[in-house]
């Protein structure tokens, strides 16, 4: 579909509901919205509050108990709202999480768009993932025109996000106005026990091995800015890849090691060694009942050489200037180090 809309904000969307607001990316999206003067209501399932966001921002959020699988709570949460930013999702490559992941990511998204249609919500921004565009064996270049293909290179997380997007596109056809954003791997300061923040924790603990895979990465603040920019525009029925740079996993690890003062990885993990590693982790997980550090799916990603094109979003939203990843990593590592000193 031709992208012939403007990015000027002519709509009065001031009251925003955010799903997934206690998550890593969702919390930064809320921070960006509040700093821009929006009134924000956020759904949470637990009492967990993102400690990495300043208390001054947290105090301005209207938290409501709810769940994307609970339609009644969604109806209550959307009362009086002008727009929805749907960021709630489970990201996992563990087999144990698959059933819940499909339920939250697919069924949950269907519930959110259905209630948004019922409530005549003015604008809808769906936070998807580049994973929803699909990978191909051997990698390659990916832009917004890429068509989904069945491939063993696609993880179950990717499949769940692809199916979630189908619900959003269906809602667009039924009259909902909005945009789909497809961030690459998001980097920044958060809870390093979960999400992509775990990359920092793994490096901090020490890494010897590296792969020759290449992937897209983006600063969490840049995704938050892209989200508020999409919200303020009148563009509809479009998707945008949100990617800062395409870098090798080795370079990402080396930058983190330098910032943490750790020794750089010096052994290349071949496909054979990685195959052994994920099988060992699977056995260990069986006995410890803990999630494996690496899985068959995460190994495939680590070996893929995939490049994500950000041309479309830069043309549509010229104000977005992607932060150099080295700067993003350096600043995040300083905060992680400071946090460790306090504990």
C-alpha cells in the first residue's frame, strides 16, 4: 500500500492506554508519552513497577489491574481513552513458554483490537517485532515488503508475532486506524534478568564464545520515540521496521565487554559446538526445572546473518535519529554497573 500520508498531528489523541507498561519497552514508551504531555493509563497484571524509570514518571501513570486475556478488564481500561499502544507480549525461545506465549501474543492481541473497535478508539499502535516479518535460512536483507514464508529459521516467537499481526491487519480492514512497528533487538537499561537486557548480564558474568551471526539492534529510547511519533501522525495501515544498526553478535559482545571492563570473547562457537550446547542446556533444564540459557531456536538466530532496512521509517519520520549502538551500550553498562555497586 502506498505511504502517502503526512506525519503532522491533527488528531486530539491525548489519553493513551498502554498494554505491557511494566515491561522493558513498554515502560520507556510510557516515559516518552508522559514527557510529551500525554495522559497515560497502563495495564498491569502484578504489583511490579519498572525500577529503571524515575519515580517522578511513575507517579504520573494511572495503573489499572487487567489482562489482555480478560475482555472485561480491557473494556474497563479503554473507557475514555483516545488511543491504544499495544506493547504486551511474551518473548521466549523456551518450549515451556510456548503455550502461554501464543495465548498472550495472538489471542491477547485479538482481544485488544476487538475491544478497541467496539470502543471506537481513534488510534492504535501495535508494537510487533522484526521477527514477524520472518527469517530465511542463510539470512539476507529484510524490509517492510518481505512476505512471510514457512521456514525452520522462524522461531515460535516469530510465528506468534506474525499471527498477532494478522489480527491487527484484520482490525485495520474493519475500520481501526493505526500503525504496526517492528523493532529489532532492543538494547538499553532495564531488568537484566529478562528480555533482551539479559544480554548485558551474560556478558557481565563473562563470555568466552562468539558466533559470526549478524542481527539488527536498536536503542530502547529510539523505539519509544518512534512509537510516540507514530501515535502523533495520521498515517494508517502501514508498518515500519525500527532498527538502528545491523551488527555482528561478536561486535555487540565486545562493546559490552569494553564498557564493563571484561575480557572479550575469544572462541568461535561453530554450528557443531552450538548444537552440543543447546542439547546440554536442555538436559540441564530438565533436572533443574530452570529455563535453559540457550535453546535450539536461539542458536539459529545467533548463526543467522540478517540485515534489517530502516529506510522507510527514516523517510516517514525525519525527526527520528537513531542513536549509535556503542553509545547506547556504554550508557546502559554504566547504569548496570552502578546498580551492582548499590546491591
